[in-house]
């Protein structure tokens, strides 16, 4: 992992209030491992780092998906594994997309899933154009783009 990128993102995140970005006090590595095993889906490394250290962040008025304890996962619409499973059941064409942020006015941000592994690259399904485009090289690069757009007053 790119330690310079992690340092840069950490500095940015630490300037945000807890109401926007919560430092992780709750997510257990076992919950992530249980979800990956249950849904046969490996999370991207940078996203995994973020949820282990910061739990969640609000972007464009929406919380990014995170990981819940296995006993609360069913019905937890903010759990990334639950959302993945729901999206596949809703539309089989979603089997290759792991959505982590859904913003009604902008679009859906996701990782492509190939061979049961979510790749690092972040894609955006743009609601206005209908295009699926590469948005960032990884989750931390995604945050590096989005946080200044939304929260420049804190930086």
C-alpha cells in the first residue's frame, strides 16, 4: 500500500468532524473476514484499510457502505456485503459490481468484481449520461477527489 497516499488521506480525514467521518471504534477484522467468506467476495485493500480505521464517511449526504456484525447484516442496508447480495438478487447484471456509495443526484460508485474479488479501481455509473467510467485508481484516490469537493471548508 502507498504509505504517502495513506498519510495524505489520514491528514485530510482527521480534519473532518466526527459527524462526517467517524474514526473506527467498532469494526472488527472478524466481521470483514466473515462477510468475505459468506459472500465469497474479497474486498479491495484500500477500502478495507479505510473501514478498519475510519468506519464510514458521509459524502454528498450519503454514508458509504461499511461492514456490520454478521448477526446484524441481514437487513442492514449500509452493509456492503448485504447490499452486494441484494443488488445481485434485484438484477443479475449487478454480479460484477460492488456498490459502496449511491448518490441519487450524481450516480453510483462501485468496484468491479472479477473472480470473486473486488478490484481496487473505482467506477461511477453517471445517472445523467448512463455511462460507466473509471473514476479513481483506488478508494483512497476516490476520497482524495471527493473530500475537497464537498468539505473544502474543513481542509
